[in-house]
C-alpha cells in the first residue's frame, strides 16, 4: 500500500512564488578529507557569539502533533524577498523532527480501508510541488486560504517526506504555502543534496533540537562515535588547509563540528565542509591538549562538549 499519492485536484497557489536557486550555495567547492587535523584555526577562526543554543519550547497547535518549532522560527525570520542564503537557513533547520502533511478526507479512515492518501500539491508553471507544513497553525492558514475543509493532518518524519518527493516527479517542496512571507520553496536539486549527505537517522540534529536533559551531552557524544559529521576548513595563504575552531569568552578552544555540510555553508564564512571520522577527531584531541572539546552545529541549536563528555570518542584513540 502506498502511503502517499497525488491529489486529483491541485491546490490554488499564490502568484509570484518562485523556487530560489539555493542548491549551488549549498554545495561549495569540496574540501579534501581531513587526514590529520593539526588543530590550527583558520580565518575567521571563531564563532564568538553562536546563535541560540537551544530550540524554542515545543508546542502542539494540533493536539498530539508537535510543531517543528526550529523550522517554524527559521521560516518566520525570512525576509519578503528571500535570497539563496535565507533558503539555506530554512533547509538546514528542516533536517529534524516531523512535517505536517495535508490529506484530503479522513486520513485514518483511508488508511484503515487500505487506500492511498491524496496529499496536497501545488502546480507552479506546469510542475508540481508537494505541500508540507511546519505547524498546525500554518496548515490551518492553508485551509482558510482555499476553504477546502474536508481535510485532515498527519505528521511524517522529515526524511520520509523528502524521499517521497524525490521518488516522484515533483519539482520540490513548498513549506507553509499560505503563510507568506514565512514560507519557502525548496527545489528538487537542494532536496537531493540534503538527503544524500544526511545521517539516515538525523540523530545529532534531532538531539540538538529536542528537549535538553542531563543526558543530552552524553547521547550526542556517543552518537559522534558512529554518525557522519564534518568540520569547516579553509585554505591559508600558504596553501594549507586549516580546521576552524571556536573561541569561548573564557579562552577555551573548541573544534567546530557539523551534522551536515549545509550547516557549514549556512554560516556564510566561505569555509568548505570536509568529512572527519570519529577516530580522526579523537586523535586530534589527544594530540593537542590545548583543545577543550568541541562545539556541535555552531549555527544553532548547538551544544558544547568537554573532553569529559567526549570520553567514549577519546577511547577510540587508545
């Protein structure tokens, strides 16, 4: 049974909405793999004032379905005329939690009957985009705009939605279509890069954007022993690649780690994303005792992990 299917009737869509060519900005010139991090910082060497450490408090504007609050806030910050860099900020915050999907009819009844779910789509210049929503409020705005009330909502993990879009002939994804200017059009090429480079479980990003507990640091440290992550690098005038560090107000040096290459691009510093393994990170920390630990996703939500927090990873260098 297919979980998704096209709607027979396309939703009306406000004129003037165009995909923003953000895919190229998300894929800067590739950096070489980091073979032996030296601990040397590069210019700009620090993120002295990282953006918000924690995600906003979780809300449920549809009972039982959590809003994607990090994505909702990124959309709310969009200017009236979005630039590619603005769309990248939305795209990186998309990579956690769930999205709301709009189903024509009663989703539960359709599933119980073994029928396909007719999802909302929009047609722009002859091509179709899947509609998704960051919150119940945004979905209600869409219903109010087209007055099609025979509608139900369902939540699906972000990667499941993106894979569905890419499995079809859709041109991309439109998020919060009736909430201008807090809406975004993400073209297919950008979605392909998001999925191709993502951790299949989005483990680190999900932990960072979730409720913080006393165990969050240890859970992220453990995840770093096996998930993909990246560092930000830049070539020095002498031709060497250096790994970016952050400096804290108390003078501590932290290696910047990123859960997705898009996190590096979104900081707009001209750095390149380079993959790093857990063993390489452990070796760098063991080699340079002046490193106080790491900061994960400095663009926010972020977390600082000390050497003590990183004990499971440091053990890989034994």
